[in-house]
């Protein structure tokens, strides 16, 4: 994580450890790195909306398809 310039997480990880994702996202923002997330599946957006919304201010790129968006 320290040497990486780009950090990427699949959205599925928010189901088990949203705190870890937020920690990594904040690290990226504080150190000038890029943080990217893939929404992964429509149910992630439906049932894990609050953790995602906490994460979004730190996300540089969001990947998703039409049903996830």
C-alpha cells in the first residue's frame, strides 16, 4: 500500500470490512494516490448504501454498469 500509486477495491469487500476500505481510501487521499472502486453488483448498492456513501468522497474512479449505477 505504501509503494502503490493506484489502489483498487472490489465492491464485494464492503460486505465484510467497510472500515478497512475507508482506511485505505483515506490513506490514498492523504498521500496523493488514486483510489478506485468497482461497485461489483446491484445488491451492493442497495444493501450497503451507507458504507459506500462514506467511501465516495475519497474515491477517484468508480466502475459500475447501468444496473449498479
